[in-house]
C-alpha cells in the first residue's frame, strides 16, 4: 500500500521507508489513521489519511491527502531562486521564532468537512499544549476561508508565536498570535505576491517584510531595499546603496545587514531582535521554494569546527516539545534516547557529522533536554513532591521511593540526594 501511495501522491519523491503510520485523536474526539511523510523535502509532514472513526462510532475508509509546510532550505546549488528574469522582486519576510502550525479540513466519506485540525510538521494533530495556545488566537478568518467548499483540499500554514510560546527571540508585545507564512491552494504553493492578491486571504496577517531584493527591467544588477514598516525595527534601520551582480551576492548583503540590526538592538536591549528572514519565491527550475537567510554571526556559529553550541540544541529541543509535549514522559520511559536521536536528525542540515557526534554535543542534548522538561513541569517544591510520593506509596521503603522519584521525575535526577534525605527523614517520624 505504501508503494502505491508514494507513487500517487508524492510522484516517487518520497519512498515507503519515509512514511510513518499514525493513529491520532482530533480536538473534537474523532480518530484518524494513515501515514505521515518524514522526508525533508516539499512533502515534509504531509499526510495521507486512510481511515476515520468518528466520535459517534461511525467508522470508514477514506483517502485524503494533506499538504504540510515544506522544508525551508539555505541557498545552495540545489535550492536556488530564479534570477535570470528581466524583472524580479523578492520579499524577505521576518522568520518568526515560534511553532509552525498547519490547518487542514478533515473530510468524511462523502467529502463533507467534519472539523478543522491544526497540526505541526511532525504530527498529524498538534499536541495538547499547542492546541491550548491556539484556542487563544482569533480564528475567524480561518473559519471563513474553509467555509468555501472550494478550499476543502487546501491547507494554511501559520507561525504560532509570542511570549506564551517563547523560543529564542522574545516578542514582548505579543502574548500569543499567528501569522500566515504559506498557503497551499488548488494544489499550488502561493508565493508572497499571490497570497497578497488572493481575495480569500485578504484578512490574514503575514510576517513583516524587512528587506526586498529587486531587479529592474534593462538592468543586470540587484538592489536591496529597506522596508521600514516593522515597528520593532523602526529605530534600527540599516540600509545600503550598493547594487549586486547576482542574487546570491544580494542575499549575502541581507545577512550582513541583519547582523548589524541585531548588533545595534543588542547594544540597547541585551538580546537579538530577529532570527532571520524567509523568501517564498520561484525556484530556478520552476515551482515554489522557501529559502531562509540568517544573520552572518548566527550562521557562522553553526560552522564552528567545535561541537554543536547550546543555543542550537535548545532550539531543536523546544521543537521536540512542540511535537511531543504531552507524550514526553511516556516516550522517555520507553526510550531514553528518543529525544537525542530526534535532535541529532534535526541538526544534520546545519552541522557536520563530527560536530553532531562529538561527545560534548550528546551531553549537551541530555542536559538541555532535562532543563527544558523541568521548566515545563508545574512548580512544586521537592518537599511536597516527596510527601506526595510517600502518601501515594505508603508501604514503600526509602530505596523504593527513590526509584519511583527517579522514574516519575527524570528531569530532577540531580536532586536525588536531597530527595533521599527527605524520604529518610519523613519515614523515621
């Protein structure tokens, strides 16, 4: 069956080994089954739903394809934008630092929409803590979009960001919000211009454009223009009057300008303000492609000959919790290395094999994972944790309680010695 699905929906660009079988409960209690693509190309995270069991008990086979948000690549020989047209303009939109959320319409065996489902790249249904944040955003435009039956096969891609979903960049003026970063309409990825011109997407807000890269008719060079509409950056304008012989040269200039913005912002605020930009444009071989551009200093950190720096590991672990948040404890009990394998896989695009396999990288992954996990556990004193465990296990010895503590709170293993003292003290009373 996998072979047939790969040929039918992925034009054999995804192999059966890249399809993971899933069974997930939707926000409204329906159960969906099928396959998810893990190939890091334009089909990354895409679904083929093959069976639905509705909350009412009705069960049936379907065959629904759901396009996810594609892998965002750096510029290289394979992933390049078209640049030989007479006139070009590329919008460098802020790369928001949050969670990529894809919205699709689940349809029954008659083609009628059952519900709208948010998913992340690696999951067919977004994790519970993501869904809780999504409840807080304004979804009216999304609901209006899918009310049109012509859009039942389309998907909308958003970035969920803000203080409530903090990763590395702090959005101090946004508690939680979404921005439209992509749209798959009529089996086509819409570029920036198409999204802005598509009437059904009028009410969606997109990330701010920081720079445009432009080439005018009868000219062979590219220019980089500042778009000072971003209120965060209005006092940190960095521009250039130079022109550039190739698009690649213009992109390198954007990297340099972004670094200057971050340096100026850091001087006054003590932190970076922008992670980078994304261009959604036409691939030099046709079709749409997303290319990410990061400030020079951030990109150079990844090229250090040393092990992988902590900040890059932290970013991937935050993505891990985006995907598996409510399942982390269960997954960890079955496989203590699951998060290590996930992070190493995610790091492969930006780091060398030697950096990823460096023992310091592995130690860093484990340490940061426990720190993030511990930060997500509701605040509770060690004394209260120990008292609760004794109350829940009245016949357990100190050693038994210590084993239960280590298994139940693996992110607090560093406190085992103190837990032992508390257990011993209480049991001696």
